[in-house]
């Protein structure tokens, strides 16, 4: 049961990060209030790395920011690897 909660949390955070990237891209186009970069990083670090990375690719947002691109790639890889590694261990609990 705990593995479902763990993986569900990461999936939900990724969905939130994905749509936040889309919102920030549309705000950038419309010259409206933007989502702070610190918020994007927090969402990515706390489970939304994959969603943030996919949002960056799909919305073509912050693709020229090398630190964002590399950071989100590394976070996405780490979070997927953590899910793969932790799921069998958490199933035993």
C-alpha cells in the first residue's frame, strides 16, 4: 500500500509541475505575472522532476536555460530510478 502512495505522490507532483510549466509559458507569452523559478525548482525537487522536464519539452519553455534543462533532466532520471528501486522494497512493508 505504501508503494502506491509513494508512486502516486510522485505522479501527482509531476502533473502539477507539468501544468505549472505550461502556465508559466502562457504567462510569459502574455507578459503576465510569471511563476518564480524557485517555485519551479521546488516542484521538480519534491517529486515533479519528470513532469517539469516533460513540460519544458512540450511547451518549449526554458529550453535555453542550461541549468534548468540539465537540472530537470537529472531530477527526472533520479526520480524515475528511485521509483523503480523503491517500489519492490515498499511492497514488502
